[in-house]
C-alpha cells in the first residue's frame, strides 16, 4: 500500500515521503518498515487472532479483584496502584474430547519489564514443548508490576500444533493500568454504550398548541425593507444527500436534480454558482443538525412550577436539562421545546424558553396546559434548534447574488491608489508598531476599495487593538461615516464596545443585542448603550437605529440591519473581527443588504486559527462534494487564497492586506514552533519581558530558562455511559498535579486566574473541573476547549491531549475533532500561553501528527521532556523481527506474510474471514502460496 502525493511516494505505515521509486524500494526492505508492516498486520487481525481455536481456550483463573477480561479483543486488564504488584494464573484448557494439542511457544510481541509469564515446564523460556491432553488444563503464572503511573499493553502469542501438524495461534493482550487516587476517581462511572438517536417529529405550526411568547414589549416589530423567508429545503434534497449525491442510487424522479447538483459541484464556486453552492450546503448542514438534536430528547422528564418571585413575566415551568452548561443541547431564550404527557403522542404543546439557567430552563406553555398542571408532572420532551441563523445565512447569499456584490465576494483589486494619510493614534502604544499604523492609515484612506481590506492577525499580534483604533479614526476623521462593527460571538463584540467607549461618545454608539441574549450576561458598562428596557432586550425602531454612528452586534444579529429601512449607502464601513471563526454565509449576513459595493469592508482574523464548526462531513472542503470551498472554510480564508491577497516575493500587497508581526503575548520559545509552521517564521516576540520570562526559573522545569514542558503520559482514552466524548483519567491526574504545584509556588506567586487548561474533548473538561472542585483549587481556573480559548490568553496554559490510541485518529480526522487531525485547533491551543506552556500527552501518539511531532522534537532537543519516555522512536527492530520469526513468519515481496497452511484453521482461513468482514477496506493478492494483506493502521503497538 502506497500513497502518491504529486511526484512523491509516501509510505503510510512509516509516514515517510520519498522522492524516487528507488529510495522507496530500499525503504520497504528496512527493518523499520518491516516492523511497521507486522504491527499493521497484527492490529488488523487482532480480534480474530484473539479467538479460541481448535477447542483450545485461554482465560484468567477465577474472579479476581481489579482484573477484567475482554473476550472480543482477548485483553486481560489489571488495575494497580504505583509500586504494587500482582500474581495470577492464566489457564490453557484443551476443551476438545478427541485429540491432544502441543503448546510450542509463548512469546511477547515486544519486550516488557512490567509483565512476566512463567510456567512449570519452561515453555515461556523456550525450554520445552508441552502436550495438553483433552479435558486437561495447563496453568501459566502472570506477574505484573509497575513503579509509576501509566498503561502498558503487551500482546503474547501462544503457538500450538495439533496432532495432524496444523500450527495455529491464540493471542492474549496483557494490559497493566497503574493509577493513583485521582486517576481512579476520574475513571469511568459506567460502561460506554453508544447513544442512539430517538425519533423526533418535525413540528409545523398547527400541529401543536403554541406556548406563551416573550412579552410583546420586548417584541416590537417595525416594517421590514427586506423580508426574511423560511428557506426550507426540498424533501427530495434530503433523500439525494442520504445517497451521497450518487445518481445511480437515487429514485428515477430525482435523477435530474441529482445530475444538476453534481454538475454544480464539479463546476466549483464562482459568481454564477455562489447562491446555489452555499444554499445547498446550508440545507445539508441543517439535515445533520436535525439528526444531532434527536440525541438530547428526554422520553421521561419532570416539570416543576416556577415561583413568581423567581420569574414574573409569565407563568412558567422549570425543566432540568443535563449538559445545558456545556451547550449539550444549545438552548437560547425564545427557542421552542415540545412537550407531550408521558406515554402519549398527542396533544403536543410548545414550551417557549423564557429564561436559560445554568442547569435548567423556564418554559411558558399554553393556558390549556397550565390549567391542568401539577408539580413533578411526568412528560416527554423534544428539543429543537434555532433556525434563525440558517435563515439569515440563506437570505444573505440570495441577496449577494441579487445585489451583485462581486467586489466583496470575488475581489480583483483596488481601482486606485488614494493619497496616504497620517494619524495621531488614540492608543499611543501602537505608534511604534509599523504594521498596525499601516493598517489603520490604509483603512482610513480606503486603499483597498472596492475590495475588502484584510488585517491578518496571527496569535497575540493585536488585531482587535488595530480594529478598535481604525474604528475610532474613521469616526473622528470621516464625519459622514456610519460604522457597523461585528464579530461571531457576544464576548468579542463586547470587548470592542468597551474599548470604543474610551473615546467615542455613548450617544453615538449602539450595542445591539439579539432577543435571545439574557440581560444578566450583558456587561454593566454596556447597558447604557444597549437595546435593553425593563431588564430585557427589545427590537429597536429602525428610525432610532439610524441615529447612531457606530452599531455593534454579532454577525447574525447584523441581519436585523438588512431588514431595516436604511437608505442605500447609509452604512459606509463594516468591520468584521474574528471572521475566520464563522461560516461564510454568516459573514455575508453582516454585509448583504447593509453595505454597497463601493463601501469599505475590513476583515480581521487568522486563517490558521479556528475555523467554523461544521457538523456534516459532506460540507467539508477536504471532501469529494464541495471540494476546496466547503462550509468549514471561512470567508476570510477563501479571500486570502485570492491572488490579490497572496504575498509576492514574500511581500503582501499593502493596499489590501496587512500582516501583523509583533507578538505581544508569548515567550519566544513558546511562539517558536507555531511561528515556523504557520507564519513563515516572521513573528517577533515583543511581550513584556518581565512577564514572559517570569516562569523561566520555576522549580519544576526540566530545563531552566526554557518555559515549555512536555510530560509524557501513557494513559488510556476512554468513554462512559452514552457520551461519545473521550477522556483520559491518567492525564486528569497529571493536570491536577501540575495545577497544585503552580498554585503552591511562592516565587513567583501564581494565581488561579492566570492558569488556563485546554483539552479537546468535553468529557475531559468535565472530569478536570470535577477533580479541581474536589481538590478545592478550581476557583478562577478556566478549563475549556480550544474554541473557548479563541482570543483568550493566560500566563500559564496546561494542555491535555487525551488521545492514547491511534485507532481513534482516523475517527478524529473524519469528524475534524481533537488536536491530532486539526492543525487549527493545535495552533490555537499552543499559542495561548504567555510565560509557561505544559503539554501532557502520549508521545507515541502525538508524534504521528506532523505538527505535534515538530513541537515534541523541539521540546525534546531543548531537554524540556519528562514523564513517560519521549525519546525518539528507538524500538529494537531486530528484536521484534526475531520474535515474529519465532512464530513462523516469513518475508515476501518486501512485506511480511504468513505461510499458508492447509487446514481450515490456518492463517489463510483467518484472513478469508477478515476479507469477508472488511472487503471494502482490504486488498490482497496471493503469490507463491503467500498472502499479502494491506490494512488501514488501527492502533498503536
């Protein structure tokens, strides 16, 4: 199996690229490749090799404490505490009533110091063969021990020979899990069971009894200049998408539509296809959202009456929702929840969400429901998702076509070179920053018009500072200007608004919130400039909105301006901050119907940091449908691929883009790996030297004056209950240990608010928070995913990578999860730290990814590693080859193949079973009575 990349050959097993066929052929004969092939082969057949055969059974004796057996994989797991040891027996039973078998060999497939097997007659030492008669047991003693926390897994092959000379194998994997009290407490509380979606109806108005809407005062409606339609998808599209847009698989009545869609996809994104391209993706993304929301249905739930002193605007009931704080599901004020009495399908009642709390929501249902309500009423609950963002996105791409916003969607370059301007910055700190000053001056002068101007802001380079300064300068120097400043999240918009308040009169600014935003989440200093009244958000009249020179809101809320009756050209400047984090149609919602073709649009962000979160893999740019321009590619990233924004001779066109180069956040060593991988090594560390060097002499650093630690942990990624999210208890323990050490430091003193803990999986976030709470050290420490740290920074960042087995990496890559197959998440995570970065993970897994491997190599070279072995891979290949050779393996065609035996339990029989199970994922050929098998690599060896 070989991958071809351009003119290069790549070995997927060893992850090495070769420039010539000769080099590749030499590599195939190397011990490294041969060993990786064996690992490849073994992992692909692991479950079948673990099966009992020819009447021979292998199992552990008795019901032992802290010992478990997985019959599917043949894994015997032993749980220990550091320094403990344990002895138990493995029983080989000949359950056949006809013939004896000969136990010839017991060989571990690689060396281990923690696990030792021994037996009475010395088979484990290759001293003797043992003949096991029918009905007889033969005992093997297993001794396990480990002085340190971690997981070690070693396969042992038991080779048998039947009396008719048939050789066969049974493999048992011995797994030693050494945990401390924290790791044990953070372990699974219940076995993992894949959660199945529950059937949910799609409720249309008229099918249910409406709930009580949020007060009319908060829902002041005004005439709309541009209507917001429903934009529902066609039923046929759902069926076509379920067949992956393959013409031969759809119904005859859908073939014409499918052919048209395939032609659309083949032609690619252009001005002509823009509307159909994005609307199709928005619809199939919505289909995935409909599936996902079903997982949160509650067949049995209890409702309680909400007392008037807790909420008085309507009579409400309270519904407890597990996972609400983690947005699982995501519920906003104004959303609908559908209720039926337990055991009944009709009638269906709509519950309008009036208030979202940390663990519950307040629902207002019809008077008909409330008149018969009693506390603790048992009901069934179905959740919905808010379609409003999808609807405004649809309208945006439709308007973009109708209004011919070519200059914004497919810009070709500025029409002229206006004279330069000079400014006196409000923020005097940027005077010494050439790039920031250049960006502000160009924006004021409009050098990019009619093309958007891009502020390319790598981590910590002050792009939001630049955006704020530019808005202030436009406001002061261009009296006729009207500015819209938007960002994907409320937090990002609030930050801009607070900084503008330092120099812009309150009467000229409007912080416009969506109705879904809770009054309690609005910063106090912004209330005076916000659309709030009587402790709730209301829709402001169009004429009132016209009077403000600066309006600030999220991308989706900006669509409210497109619906208003503003005259053409009223908004002269639109600033989109952090726009790399949103889908392109969401960004266009803040442009289409708001700004004219000759207006000034400014985009600020970083295409190498987090992009949009997309659920449906059919919408990915890396897929086979919407190739190169999926929903996961942001508006910013797509534009930066255009020729006018590409650097020429390492220099960008200063009229249209400025790349900020001064990093004010991180120590130079923390910045180094990311700088080289993503930013052409152009970033300069310009942070406060006292701050960024403040932990260079921390007592637990493996190397003084090098503020990076890679702590190797050979843990185990696990799941529990019906949660699909992974966690790693051993890494939880390591995170808590480092956190305690940081907080106990006296010189320098480190506060909880200066520590951030990043991990890619929601369940790991929960486990870490739980253990911080039990240790009473969780106050002020932020724990979250990379998305929650986008735009944030901390003096110390601890990263828990979680992954400990490579069989899940393809799963991560497919769904764009984790760090290990998502370079943007990696980049965000490793660039949040100011003075100290601590990475906790399994080195053998992390080095499989080129980005993590580069960081790991850098830390290793600088002697910043500790914990489990993080040295370069130095397996004794000859030793492994010798072990496999003892098990009767032979070399064939620069790979390894098992010699085909004649009997039904030969390796050929095993492989034929695999081919039946995995026929779509396996290729094989037979040459000279040898079998060569190629599989996708599944698990670390």
